[in-house]
């Protein structure tokens, strides 16, 4: 049974690679992964464009975005759980969110690199 829902951009090569790894690490099947780019996800909690722009999760009925969503995903995976628990400290989560926002600024360039034939 899934205890966490993750929405991700399946058209993004970076996201696809990361989610593939997370699926392998989620041996208990605790996470439901929804590819927003591939479906008309009827259970979308927010606008589809917003789901594609930032990483989102629903943990225990609470919608999380950005670093908070990543932390929730990590908490559901035993190997990464300590990092997810560390993110419950407000200062740590704030630092992670700043890093995530910085990453979003360079994400388009990284996506282009990941899509290039040399990256395969």
C-alpha cells in the first residue's frame, strides 16, 4: 500500500533518471509515482503546469513542494531516511529549499545536456 504520492515530470530526462533510481530503492512499494507529463492525472492537487515546474508530493494528506517533497520521498526509502529526517529541522529544510531553487535555475541547461546524444 502506498503511503506517499510523488508527481514528477516524465518528459524531463533528469527527473526520469532520478525516479527510476528511487523506484529501485523503494523496495517496500511505499511510494506511488505519477508521471504528470504522460497522463491526465485525475488526482492532481494543483495545476499541471505547477506540477511540471516543481517537484510535488503528498504525505499523510499534506501537499509538499520542492525540498519538502524530496525529503518526504527520502523518508519513505529506508536507505535515504536519515536525510529525510534531517530535513525535519527547519533550518536544514530551508537550506535544502534554497539549493533546490538554485537547481531550478540551471535545470533547463542540464536537461538539454541530458537530452544530447553524447549524454546517452
